[in-house]
């Protein structure tokens, strides 16, 4: 029966398409979640660094604003394009010199957020790195 072969091939194509769409949606959901976590963490750092002297927390806050702006502008094209602002923020955070117990406690939290944000960025790269099929 010649007609049944074409029908079987159509079913297989439909199943592949559905699977590809599901994988793409899964990737998108993961990337959105990771970027959302990173943005929320950076906003918490924005508040936390207030315990440091004005000059220090002003620099960190400006770099956070820059990082969030770059992330919004670049993630549509390539998450890697916002790496420079992420690295500048991390360097500024690591350069902070806590002078009080309170600053020391906040410093530890802020460093942890920077590490977690870097891990999330790596996961975004890993998630978006694998080649997509022509349908994706």
C-alpha cells in the first residue's frame, strides 16, 4: 500500500516536530529562569552594599545597573556579549575591603551572589550552546 508509507512518514515528522518544540520550550524556560534568578540576586546586592562607604557602594550599584542593562540588551543576541559587565562587577565586588563585622557579613553574601550569578551564566551558555535543529 503506497499511501500508508507517506502517512507513516508524516506521523514520524509530526512526532519529531513536537519533540523539537518541547525541547526548545524547555530550553527557553530554563534560560528565562536562570536569568531571572540572576537579576533578582543582583537587585538584592544593590540593596546589600549600602553598608559599605558611599564611594564603594556607588561604584557597585552603577556596575549592577550596567550589568542588568547589558543583560537585557544582549541576551536576545548572545549572553556572551554581556560578559564584560559581569566581569567588571565581579572584580569590583572582590576588591571591596570590609572594615566592620557587618560589612564582612554582607561581603560574604555579595561574593556568594557573584559566584552564583557566574554559575547561572555558565548554565545559560551550556543550555543555549548545543546546536538547534533546522526546525528549532
